[in-house]
C-alpha cells in the first residue's frame, strides 16, 4: 500500500499510524519524506492510516485519516479435467460443457467467439452459462452453455 501526502514546511519527518477494524491506531513508521510504502499486508483487508508532522517544536495533530483495502490476488481458472476424469471441453448438438479449475472471480468474465481472428478483448461475454458448485476436493467447476453454434472458442478475461 503506497501512501503519499502534501509535505509540511519546516517538517523534520512524519509519524505514520495504522489501524484495522475497530483496533486503535498504532505507530508503523517514521519517515522523512511525504510518502510511505506499507508492505506485508493481508489481502482483502481494510487499513486506516493517520499521519502527523514532526519538527523541533513537537508533533502536530493527526491529519485527516484515510482508509484503503488491499487487493485480493486475481486467480484465473484454466480449462481442466475433473477429479473423476472427463474432458476439459465437451460438445453435444445442443450444448458445450466446460470444466474450469475453479470458480470465476467477480473481476473475470467467460467470453466466446466463433473466430480466432478477433482479439479476446472483443469477444462477447457468455450470458447463458450455468455454473455448478465447485467439486469437493478439486474445486473444479462445470459450466454448461446452451448453443447449437458449429464452432466456438472460449476464454476467461478480466472485465
């Protein structure tokens, strides 16, 4: 998490304090510049920060607090076989069944195209897909798509 703030004239440094949830603020750093990189934070956790300027006369009151949430790493599932076997992609006259290594993160979308000539960024989102619950143990998710298209290509991309 990178924090920056407007510098204070005649300031020797800054105390940076951090809190999570209802916990009280605790000092995490003293820095001499108007910025701080907080590392080793838990993914998906909200952190609150306050900064106070320090000079030869003492410590200022805290500046306005700021809250930020660390990102959860994005895991992109891949086409796979399940714990009990079976192809990664199966086709019938009325449907296509895909097997993904895990559930789709809300930041991802399943897309398809009838040609590989268009970039994946331009492929259409699959709107009629039915996703199963993850299989116990493997986490594999089965996706059923009703279609009679003769040929389709599938991918997972960031929204």
